[in-house]
């Protein structure tokens, strides 16, 4: 281990120990504040100008071999970033990473974890400027870009490091093995155990959460000894490039080859992901995105272990409620946040066609749908707040999808464009809510990415549970919500959650929303249904990124 890496480990050891305690207790804990007020005022104020200083010029990183320039990012708020990035030759890069991997492997767990912890600390200090990059590539609103793109993403990275440290710490470096032989001398063996990385790790970043979905795979692989290729989405390169720059700086300061984490950007017209994914040296792939490409990776990149978060049909079942206004206000926020462009946003909302019971009496199916529509309208009535919460549509495909889906059911609430006071060309649209019958399964049983949801009329709650079970088993889900005043029905929801391996949120009507997933406590996805084959983050997500190679010899000492 280098002296610098040891110093980094020692500096952050307390944070590491607290993180390990947190993943064991599952209590609330974070070292990275989610309030901007906790960050230096000068840094927060300077963030927009820091972001602007990056525009319309090359973004430089430590490179390997020959490169070409690529770019083309356009902010969902309506302007071109004009940034170009070096695209290294994949073969030359992978060859260099394989050479660098030996020193990184031999440095040991403490060195690798120390570097990762220092990277996360520096990224946290950069949260205000990273937020600007996330906002203008993903379309997230400013507060969400700060929280999800900054401290919450860093939480998930630290969580992965904690699991990696926990897994590696369980393996002793040496052991003396002595087997008694009765009247004969015991057999004594000296054994050594080496943590050996799998190989090159490819992290395929998504456009909507370019840091939050990237950091778990990045830090899980890096901490366990694997060099990492960061392959950003062509529309959201900058946040990943900024991350890569910090990692390279820390690696170099710690005495390691900065190419251990390298950016390989591409374009929509000339994609590189398949080429990278099929390289024999690539042994780990982290992917967030569509079912089509996720399934392709799993089926074709057979030399690698693929950790894939894909699409699903997130579900809410309403049986009965105490306070419908509180429930619909909670759901209105969930449907509106980031224009439904979250892997946790509810899409299928099952309600008995004969209505539900509330503390104020019986309400019909149409009453429930109308109350939800009214809650969304009220929540978004102030345009400035609406634009902040909704953010902008990352892709024009999502805007087209809203138009296409209007014909799938009866419109309970139509989607409408909103004008942003600061960015007149921003793509901002309110949620579309459709009423459908349970028989219209083709409409609601496919993921309709974006601000699109369905209120589905079922025979009764038992029918709702049956439909949800069928759809989630076939299509998957990252979130499952349930509302009931009957404890027996609540137990049925718990049973459903276990049957379909989807985490349950029960009777949320306050300041916690089904969209939210808290690092160190909540497991994001389970890996148990088609929406994802891995969980962020558990021991399995990390421990399979290395193997243990032992050597043994007859002991020369007693």
C-alpha cells in the first residue's frame, strides 16, 4: 500500500466504520448532507458560473493512446452544451487497464477503500456544481439534481464501499492450518488468501440518473480491485466525466495509474456499448436502461456478470383509506416528481370499480380518480413550483409517448406543457392520468416511461392483488404501494410483496414517498423480479466482483 492511500484510509476510517454499522442496523445515517445550506455559500452561488465555464470547449481527462472527439449533449432546458470529450481506442485502453490492474490488486483492500472514500469526500464537496451538470443533462429540477445527483448518489457509492470492505475483511490474509493426527505429528499448513478482481468492469450509465445509478457499480468494482470503464449515455456525459476526473486525480495522488477509471463516451449514431460489452476482458457489467438492451447484454455478454436494472410496472393498490386527501396528495407528488422519469414512479393504480371506504364514507371509482387528478392539479397550480418539481423531459421520445398514450384510456387528467420562467425552450409537461378497465391489460401492463399513469377498475381488492401479481411476475416492478385500513388486507399486501419480490410501501400519506429510496436502509430493487436482477445495494451486489485465490504449503514452523 502506498503511503498516500494509507493516509486516505486513516483519514476516513471513522466514516467507513459508521457506514458498516449503518448497513447492519438499517437505521437512518448519512455523512453527506442533503441540504444546500450545509455547503459553503460561495460554492453554491458559484455553481452556475462554474458549469457555464465548462460549456463550448473540450473536457480533458487523463487519456490512453489515440483518441477522437465526441459530444453533442443538449440540455432538456433548451440549449446545447457544446462540450467535446476524448473517446479513447477501446483496445488500447483495455490493454492499459489490464496492466494497471496488477498494482491496484496488489495494493490491498485498505488502499483501494481509502482511495474510494477520498473520491467520495471530494465529490461531496463538489455537489453544487455536479448538480448543475445533472440538471442540464438529465432534466431534473434544481433541488432534485442537487440531492439525487450529489449526496444521495454519494450515499449509494459509500454504501457499496461499505459492503465491499465488509466482504473483503471477512477473508484473512494468512492462516496456519493444523490437523491433529492422534499418535502422529499433526499436519501443519501455511495458507495465504488473495482477493483477486474479476477483470475490467463496464458501467453503462443512464440519461436520467447519471450519477445515482452509476456510483454503486463504479465503487463496488473499484473497491474490489476491478478497473472501471465509465460509458455514459450520449445525452448525459458531463456528470460522469466530472466524476471520472475526480477519481483519476485521487488515483494519481495515491500512486496509481489514473486509467484505472476511464471515460469512454460515444454518440447515438456511433454507439460503442456492444463493442465494449463483448470484449473478453470485460468481466462485470452494470447497466440501467431498457428491457431490450438489458436483455441483450444478459444474453450476449456471457463472459461477464451483468447487474441490470431494467423497466417494470410500478404498482399501487388502493383498498381503503382514512384520509383520501392526504393519500392523493402523497400520490400526486410521486406522479409529478421529475415528470415520472424515475424507475420508482407508480404507473398502475388499482381501485375497485365499486369504490372504496374512507373515514368520510364510501367513494366511487370515479370519485377516487377525480380526487387524484384534482390533487395533481392543486400540487402543480403554482407554475414556478411545478417547473421545479417536474423538471424537464430528458428525451423527446418521452414527449411523443405522452401524445401516443392519450388514446389508451379515458382521460382523467390531461398532460399540458408548462413554460419555464428562466428557460423558455425547456420540455416541461404535467402528468397524464388515464382511467381504464382491468380488461385493458395491454394498456397498463407495459411500462410507459414518463408522466403517464393508469387508474384501473377491478372487481375488488382480491382482483387487484391477483392482477398486480400477474403483471409484476411477468414485467417486474421496483416499487409496490398499498393503501388499506384493514390489517388483514395489509397482510395480503405483505404476502404479495414477497410473492413478486417487490418492496412494499404501506399507507404512505405524509412526507415519505414511494419514489424515495434511502441508502444504508432501503434496498433499491430486490433482484427477484424482471425489473432488476440485482439489488442496490446488498452483499451479493459486491461480493461477486472478486474471487479468493489461495495458496498453501507445508508449514516450516510449529
